[in-house]
């Protein structure tokens, strides 16, 4: 497959690039600043572009099989997630290229809570992450308003951190996945596995899905 990854130098994006290359895919790794080229995987094709610019998305997405967005805005610019989602969808409209977005867990329903979401559950959400959580919810709504692009939105587990690649995970839809101890977690390495498994065997179209151990 020919895959373009926006946010390719980020924590998740870099792992997505590595996972895709390990499977033999051709990867275009996109960053906004060419100074980050040396940090990219040497097997990827480096490109400069901004997922928030429709023209860049069209230029770097046309002719590809898939675009994966793993961008993350800086503090105080959380709403950029919505702008970027809209630009990605607009840029890929009419190209036939599929889009996978790495989003957030805030909108997932907590099991046994009577409908409470992660955003409103202090066990999983601290005030420090509330702004980015709200932006992730708005990002998902921007996707749901688009019907012309084959998109899928991946909400990770409540805890997403660097770790090991096990290749073992569970999938869900709109409910937070918990283990026997009530924890919700997945490594960034295994989140990349989830994304590439979905890329190779598409099972989610214009919906949100989630993954955890």
C-alpha cells in the first residue's frame, strides 16, 4: 500500500511509520518543519506539509491508498484538531483515498456508569486534559458531518503511552474498554498495530472505533 502519514515525527506518528514500513508498505512521512527530517525513519519518503491546509492534503494524499493523521496540537491551540480534521476531509474529497484519524477517548461511554463519558469521569479524566478532550470530541463531530470520504476515527484507550509491541488487543465501538481490574490502556506501539491492521483489512467505515488491552 501507499500510505501518507501526517504527524510522522510525533510519538504516535513515528510508530505508525515504523509499523507500516515493517509490513512492506510505501510510506510518505509528512512534517511541517523540514528540520525534523533527520528524526524520521530512513525508510520513509520525507515531505513537508500541513494537515490543516487543504492544498497540502490533496497534494500529498492524491494517488495514495490511505492517509493516516496522527497530529497533536500544542497547548492552548487544542481546537486546531477540528480545523485539521475539516482540512483532511476537504482535501481528500473526490480522491477516493481513505482516511484514518487518531483521536481521543473522551467521548467513549464508561461501562456501568449509566451513560457517563470518559470526559465526565474523574477516574479517567483530569482537568489538565479537559481542553484537548473537548477538542477531540469536536474533531469526531466534524468527521461525522462528512459523508463523501471513507474515514474511520480511532479512539485509543484512556491511557496511551510508549511501551511494548505485543500485537494483542481488543476492539470496541463507542464504549471504553476496561480490563478485569477496571483499567483502560494500550501502548503506542500496539495502537500502530491497530491502525495498520485496519489499513490492511478495513472493518470500520465512517465510524469511531476503539482499542485497548
